[in-house]
C-alpha cells in the first residue's frame, strides 16, 4: 500500500456504477484493502439504488431511489427517471413550473447518492471517484463531468470509465491464481447476454490486458426470462452459448453478473463450467472494479505494470520525430491506453526546410509502425525556421482520428495565414 493511501484514510476512494435502471456505490476499505458496497437500507441487504429522482407534491422535496419510484407509483409525487438518456439527448423537463436541464438532474441524483457516504463517514471527503457506465456516449460523459464539477469534484478527483474497463480492474485485483490464464464474463442485463474475455500478454512491457466481446442478445434476450418461466429452455440456450465461447479456450475464472442471473435458472450450467475453473456470480463486479481503478488513480499502484486496452482505448502510441537540443528525439502526442474521447493533444513545431510532417503510429499490440506523411504544399513559403505549425489530434471513436495542422506564423515577423490542413487517421 502506498504512503499516500496509508496516511490519507480520512479521504474516500469511491466506485459508482451508474446504469439506466439501478446504480450502486462502493468505497475502499483501508483495513481489508477491498472495496465494500454501500447499503441503502438499515437492514444492510439492499445495494441497488433505482436511478431515479422524485419531487413530492406538497412539500416539493426532492427524493431519490426507491422513494422516488414509490412517489411515482402512488401519485404522491413526480417521478423523474431515464436520467442517462436525458443527458444523451439534452432533454429539459418542467416540474411544478420550473425547468430543469439534464445536467442539473444528474447532479441532484449524484448528490443524493453520495450523501449515503457522508452519513457513513461524516468527517471524510472524496479523494478519488470513478463512475462506470455500460456504454460511453460522448454527450453522457461530458454531462457527467459537468455534474461532478458542479458538485466540486474536478477531473483531478473524478473519472469516468466503461463497464469493460471496470471488469478488467476487478479481475486483475483478485488473487493471481484466478487470472493465470484468460478470464471470462457473462453479463445478462435488460439488453441481453454479452460475453467478454480478458487475455493478458506477458511478453510485452507493460503487460497488455486486452478484452474481446461477443453479443448474444439476439440469442438470449431479457424478454426470454418472462417467456420461458420454467427455465429449461433458458438453460439449454445458455448452455449452448457457454460451451461455444469456451470451446478450446484456456479460461481460469468465469464471472456471471446482471439481473438476468438473479434467479437460479443458470446455476446448473455454471456448475458444469466449474470443471477446471472457478465460477463467481454476483451484482457488484463493476462497482467494485471502479473502486479498484480509483485506488490506482489515488496512488495504489498495484497494477502499474499493466496496460488496459478496453474497447474505448487507443491501441497505438502516436508520435513525431524531430530535433530537440541538437538531438533527434521522438515526441509522443498520444499514449496508447488512453480513452479516445479524452484525447485532445496539441504540439507546436518549427519547420526547417521540410515540406512535410510525418506522424507515426506504433501499435502497442504488434509493435508495427505506420506512417502518415502530410504534405505542407498549401502552407506559406517562408525562410528556414520561421514557420510554426500547430498539431492537434482528436478522435471520433477508438479507431478513427483527425490530425489538424495549422499555420501559426512566427511571432511579429510573420503573422499566421490561417491556413489549416486536416488528415484522417486510422488506428488498428
């Protein structure tokens, strides 16, 4: 355990699984060195918080979770749900004559949930929080960061990552014997069944942790839970899927999560899969994975030798070769393992007599280098070393980026011409 974590126990490390229907909250226990889920009832048995707000009719008080759902059902208040989709669409709603935007609604929901921690740890503050989402939509991520900012939690303390990324952190934070080989995950929620498998390349430095996903939602949908109530057909379908994806695969451990596995209909199949493997079933994998990841960001550094490449991560280093202090050097513009939606890299270079800039991409997986040669024919022709070019890199998704080159002139000697060149790049 790092010195920072050991001496900062009044600061909370938090994982938050934010989903369309239910959310969960966890905190890092410094005594057990493990995340613990936060209960929302006095009996200590409920961990799922409905992702919903409510406003009571008479008092106009804001409530959340089960109380909000109850208000809506009983007619004693206004139910506000679908909070993530409201962020995605930018929807505003009116409640009792007052308009609320999607960010302020999410801010209220996060505040209510985080008050559960405040009640449990009244003297503590949040050192690091990671919110994990099933899918990373750019508008949702932007809205969540704004909501956190409104709560006084900047990007230095708050981070957003996908379920698949949290799964990687959870799996590799367990005992090493559980991830000597590949690790499998069956996730069965309202959108259907998805299988994810983690593999680790121990021949690279850092060790590369990759994940592949297979979508079986059309073969095994959430609606089938109601359609095949006896469970026999479900068991048969799931058994075929499981045997298919695991055929000739060396998998040490299998996890099963999602409300679709809440009943015991899949237990017989899971027991059959236990031969030569460990099997775990539960609903807190993502929230605890987010908490483990938050521990790393806070200085835990247990997994610093591993590079996690979930599906939203860039899988290549992007760099340019130039001269610095009389020596040839590579300047990294984008580091592999960074989420595509967070990349906005800028660098200014001064040209010698070149009429081109070469951007290089090095795959972290294969080691292959790909070059993009960008001609500067449209830029003004000036004497040597009096042209400054601004380089910017952004991404549209995990594989497709845009390099923008801008003429920035050279101080008061040569004003900028305003010329801009754009080139699209593809990262494999």
